[in-house]
C-alpha cells in the first residue's frame, strides 16, 4: 500500500463527513469550507493511538550521563531522590582544569549544541562552537547539558520516579533556574572543575548564566548573557501562559498523566505556534514571506493559507512530538519564576534548607511547596516601587563582579532590550566595572542568538578572548 | 443547595481522580500538582452540555435592523441570498443629511458603541461619543453597525441560510473588509445618506475607513484611521493564525457545525488569551501587575498564578461564550486578507462581477471561490519588490483625497507604527495634501483606542471639527 493510500485510509472518517455535506450542499447558498488542517490533526491522533511510544526520547542521542545518587532538594521544597544530567563536551580540558565553558540552553534545548563522533547531526549552536569559532575548541573545553526538568536525557517529568517505578508526570517537583544551575555544578564537581572560565547562555540560558555568576561567583570567571533578563516581565509570562494553557487544555494532557496514552500533540502544536510567533520578529517575516500565499491558484482558506501560516504550521508540526509536554510546563514555569532579586534568592534558600532539614515525606496535595512561605512570599509579592525593585535586583547580583557581556536584540519582543539594559544596569550599579553592553539591530527577534553567527558570535569571541 | 455545593457536585469526577492519586502519593517522591484551571474547563463543558443555547446572541440588545432583501455577491464569489445589518445611531441627522459619521468596529465589536434608551449598558466607545465629546452628538449623527459576518445581530455564520433553514456555519462565504463596507453602504442608501461626513475606525475599523475612503471616495468626506494598516503584515497574520488554530483544534468545533452541540469554548478561551496578549502592551502590565501573584501565601502552580495570568484567564473566560467562534474565523480571515493595493481591489472586483454574472449555484467543494483566479492570484502572490508594493498601494488609494487623520500607538505590536506611517505615506504619495499623522507614546498598546479618550479623543475631535 502506497503512503498516499495509507493516508486516504486514515482520513476516511473525515472524508465521509465531508462527502455527506457535499451531497446536501447542492441546496445550500454556498459549499462548505474544507479543513485539511483539522483532517491532519485527526489523522495524527489515529496514528498515535496505534503507537504510544513517546518519540521525544529518540530525538537526541550520543550524550554522556552524569548520575547524581543523592537526594536533591529543589528551591520550592520538592525532592528528587536522585537525578541524571545529560551532557556533551567539545575541546580538551587543560591540565589545571581552567578552560571549561558551560553553555546553558534555552527552554527546549538539548545538550547537542555541536556535532561530534557519537552524533554527527548539526547541533543547535553548530556554527558558534569549533576550532577558531566564537567558542574556540582549540582553547576551551565546552560543556553543554540538557537542563534538569528537560526530556533529552536529563531527569524530568517523563523520567521514572525510583520510589514508585512510574514516571513522575506532574508529581515532579516545581523547578527553578537555580535548581538547574545547582544540578550543573554537581556535574562540574564530578568532572573536577571547580571554576568555569565562563558561563555562557541565551534566553533561559542567559538566566542560568546570570544565576551562576551571581550565586556561585567563585565558580564563574566570565559571564555572557544574551537576550535574557534579570526577572521575567509580565509580558513574557503572558506569552508563556498562553502556551501552557493551550497545552493543558488538550484532552490528551490528562493533568500530565499521558505517558501510557496519546501525548497532547494538538496542545503542543498550538503552544509551539504561539512560541514561534514570540521567537521571531516582524521585519524578517516581511522580507521572507510578505503576503505571499502557499497556493495562489487556490481560493483563500481558513486553514493555513498565507506562507507565514504554512511556515508556522510546519514548524509547530515538527516540534509537537519532539519535546515532552510536561517538560515544557515545568521549564517554562521556571522561566516565569526567574528573578535574581536578593529577597527572592534568600527566600528560596530558606525554603530549601527547611525542606532539607525535614526528613518526612512531603504532605500530599500541597503542590510541591512544603514549607510555610506565607510571610516571605507575601513580602515579595506586595507592589514594590521601581526603586525598591532595582535595589533588590542590584543586591541580588552584588557578587557578580566578573567581566560580563550583556547582549540584546532590538526586534526581540519576548526579551526586549529594556530588559537587557536592566541586566547591564544592575551589574554596573552593583559595582561591576567590566560590563559590556551591546544592542543588535538584527532581523530575527529573539531567535537572533541561534542564527546571527557574524554579530552574536563575534561579540562572544571578543568577550571570551579579550585579556 | 449552596453554589459551592453545586460546584463540588460538578467537579466530582475530577476530584475522584485526584483523590485516588493522593492515596498513591504517600509513596511518591512528591505529591501531584493540582489543576484548578482544568477542573474549571471541565465544569463548564458539563454546564454547556446541559444547556445548548448559544449565549452570544443575548450579549447585545436594543439595535435596529436593516434588512437587505436582494442577493449579495461577496468579493470571493460567495453569495448571501439576503442579509441583515444591526445598527445603532446617536444624535440627529440634519435636513440635508450631511452630518452622518460611520463608526466602524474592530474584530468582535458590536453596534453598541454608546448607551441609549433601548440599551443603557455603556458601549465600547462610551466616552468618545456624546454631546461635546470626540464624536459630538450635538453636531453629528453617529452610526455604528455590527459587521457582516459578526454575531451581534448582523448576518454571519450563525445566521440561518434561508435556502436551507439551517445555520450557515462554515458554508458561510468568505468575506472581505470591502464586503463589510459595501453592506454598510446599502444601509446608508436605505437611510438616504449619500455621503458620510466622515468614516471613523480603529483596528479593523480603520481598515474599513480606509477601504470606504479609497473605494467610495464620493461617499466619504473625511477619513480617520487609528491603529490600522493598508495591508495586513505577516506578523499580524501569524498572531491571528495562532488564534484560529486554537479555535479549530477544539474537538467541539466540529468544522464549524457546533450550533446543535457544545460551542468550542475551550478553543475560544485560548484564542482570546492569545488575542489579549496582542491587544495590550508590556509597559502597562509592568505597572499594573508587575510580578505580583494572585495568592502569595500559596505555593506556585502550573495553573494561573501570577496576577497577569489570572487577568488573562479572567478576560478570556468572559469572552469565550460571548462571541461566535465562526464569526471569529471569518472576520479575522478578512483582516488577514486586507490589502488596499490596486491590483488586489481590481482582482476582487473582477471575481465579484464574474460571480454575479453566473446564475448557477456555486459548485461544491471549491471553498467559496467560484471563479478562476489562478492568473490574477499568481500575479499578486509572486515576491514583489518594496517599490512595487508601495506603487500598488499608492495606486490603491489614489482616490482617497479627503482630509485624513492617521493615528498610531508606539506600544502597539499588532499594528505597529511602521504600518501607520505606511498609511500616511501612501495617502501623501497619492497626492493627498491633507493628511495628519500622529504617533502616541501611550501605555496600552493596540487597545489604546478603547481607553485613551484624552489623546485619541482629542485627535479625532480636532480632525472632525477643524475647518
């Protein structure tokens, strides 16, 4: 049976429905619209019902695993009895272990930042890493991990809880960016690396860089933060809220317990479509797609029609089975909660210490927060003045005195340049005299850091190699 | 039975599931998350299954109806055997019928722009209309309609097709902004108004104003376009694409044939959440919500948690049963297709004329486009140079020589100021020497036109009353 015939067979139900409407339509004022985009969702649903294996687990291969055997207490008081971190490295660690650079990923990034013998596929920062490149593997030992909470080898909601033998799903504890960074430092301990030459990241990776530099200043030599922020702005929270709502509204989501059934592929596709709109900018799409249509000889349609629509449809279609929905929820929530303010850091540390001191199993139904944070949280949540917010942020980065590169992109709507200036500002006000601030007039919005190797790459290289 | 008890009853299924997980959780590493936002969606689904009546039909009352008894051929060749337009008026038509102003609405606007005896509820432009106000009812006769394709009294997909006795659903023909404007001019004909003093609109209303001024120049005395565009940009198409996909992915959508069942309330809620993010701007939310949380004494949650999230959740919750999903699809698609370029206007006119000349019922399955537009569309869809695009736009507005006010808002991401400048630019290049262009440094993004009566109102009043 040909592939086309297979598709026809799968699509039978939808086609029968359309056929019966066509029969009626001879008396209607107009024929019914066709909905090929819905036909495709239904067809994928049928495919997935036939084969329940999650596909995201096969997306990335060839990584190494660090296995942490001790319990790990999260900032919000949840506990992981043990965890794995998937990582990949490029270049050679020098004899005094002083040339290691940690590359932190964005939300859905894997450890596969660059190709290597065990996985020849190009990585997500392929052109930024290598001999002579921005992250020069002739000079540096580059490490990239899949974050805690991810689904590309590191422990996340799709992993098995050793205490039950079942996947965590939404019994996974709430995570923070600081939890991700602390897990990475456990890996570095295991590698015998006490101090990074530099901590480098963009988007959520920039949050991790800033967090590492501010909270572990003795372990970070230089800081690179690209298109990130010192605290998530309500607008970026709103954009991620829309994605999470789309995901959780999918009937297949089943409150996160979907691993034995069909993944919430429709919700994931919608979430990715919204995300892609926030990752790119208008100017690029104007040049690339303009108002051109996919099939100009066809009449306009409610399903994807303009090239920009088919592009978004294709992008989100590709992604929807490549990343675990629960990881998206947890990691995107960690981004929302990111705030480098001193008061927030102190509160989380208190919570973590209290949870670590408590030997009992957390009480049920408390949504992964097991200490009384009423007072502290009430304090942090009252309406603060801009001056108070700034003071708290400046205090939060007072130990980040490393040479720092802060880079923003003017067409970025998710992490606007205002937030980039804020990072540079608080570092400088905290006394850091080695802060470089660049603003790029680039076309690609937030995703510029993935694409613009000429401008972004050169800025990183200059910062890393400048004496 | 108390309201709370009723809610408990509705929520039983979800709670049982959670209760059984709680029992298990004593051996899990962490307790499961709670999902009150999903509980609410499920509760509303059960409510709606008990009462199938669409509620949007009751949202607006007290309008008048214009009944057009002749067939109306749409730009894309579809046909309406007849149509209604809901409208409301304020002020008094003068003896020579020269003081009428048409206010055009945005996507989901009703004719209820201002309160009156038959409907005392404040209208959507309550403070802009009235004695002495921006649209001064001591001087002007103000008319507002619900657009063709809407669901607040005018004929739309939720209306009954007189040829079948059933609701159109997605057998409704594809509409354009020009179709909406032509329907409004039929109403004006019926009122004996040959020429408007002014055509005023914001967002899609601005598209209608520009369309009216350019295509019916002899019928429009002055033009006001606020936060609109001369052609939809791929970025705004992308933002509406995400909304339509969310809507169509709702299993209740059923390809538009949901009127006898449950409305796609989940998809509508998601679509509105995305829309609200595009309607407002970051600066306002920073001031209004900052990073404050709904219940700071509670642990963080995956469901709405930050105030910005509960705000969006509440906004979209309110909307999801107040507007017909099919109207959203058709009207938002009309916005995507809007392009005042001469080549587009000419092509649509040719199509309409060919369809009108054809007496036969349109063939089934051709998605409401019944003429061969292959050549014309192919021409229009090739990649054009910026110069060609500008020339085509300038030619498209060559007859719009009325005094024109073009107003944009710097924090608008849906219709950015670049697009406002483009409108002013093409009008001026077409020889219009009476173009006023204002740019507002306002906080509210695209929605500024609904809120900022001081700045927007004054600009309109000055333009309308300036000799």
